[in-house]
C-alpha cells in the first residue's frame, strides 16, 4: 500500500502563464506535457463514495492503469491518502488484481461490495504539464493540470473546468512540499489551497452540487 502525499492548489485562469514560467525558471526545463484520460466507476448507489473511496481507469501515453484511492485527509490543500495502482491490458477494470493488492481491509471490503454493480459515472480528461524538482533533498513532481470534468446524467452533459497545480512528494521530507508551495504562492497571485479531489468534483458535478 502506498501513501500519496501532495499539495493541490487552485490556479486562476489569468495566472496560467505565470505559473508555467515560474516552474520553467526554477527547474531550467520546459515542462513535459502528457494527456491523461480517466473514467471513474461506482455503483448506482454510490457504494464507493460512501466508503470514501474512488476507482478509475486511466489512459496514459505509456498504457492503461487502474487506480483505487481512499479520500484520506485533506487540510489546507495537503492530501494524504492510500492508493493502489496497477497496469491493465486495456480500457477495463481488472478487479481481482486490485483486490489482491488492496491491503487495507475496510477499503477491500468496500471494493468487493461494489464489484458486481459498477458503472462509469464521470470522466476527468486533462493535459498535465510536468516538472521534476529537488527541494531540500526531497524529490517532488510538480504538475499543472488543465481540462474538464464531465458527467452524462439523464441525457444532459455536465462539465466543469480543471485548472490546478499538484505538488506530489516522491521521496523525502513532507516539509519540502510546504516550502515549495509557499515559494510558489508568493510569486503566483491568487493561488489557493484546494482540499477537493478531482474525483470529489466529479461526484459533485453528477449530483449537480455547486462548486
């Protein structure tokens, strides 16, 4: 079981170029852009959402991945959550493998309870611009995500934009995340900590809950 630790920041539209230039100047490298297409699954009764979990299949430039996450804890934009991620052959879940990998009993029980009744609920498709950074000896992956959350509900397509920065700790002390985040917010105006994950935004969109 991996613990994902990242800081998420909501990025104002008029600060996109400023944030991009800041990362490029800080690293001396232009960002590496990839396209990520994601489908999230749950039961019609939202079994996984009630268990504070999320399940997706992601298409990346390197192939397909399935990911099962807990919501975990989010405070002032810092997210800490369990995550299980495995490659899959194509655009379909392979639940037996996920259940074998899931070593948190409550999370495994929730996935097992939902397994026979899963349907696609919404998608989050976006372009991710990536930089690899070293801060106080810690390795951090910085990303600017731009795209949209989309849900088809009763013949209506609902959309809401994605525009955010993610700073994910790959190794080292969590304090480095806060150091980098504080330096970034001092230079890019209007950045705000965001405690809502993309999956949570998808559920809110589907339920027509205002942001």
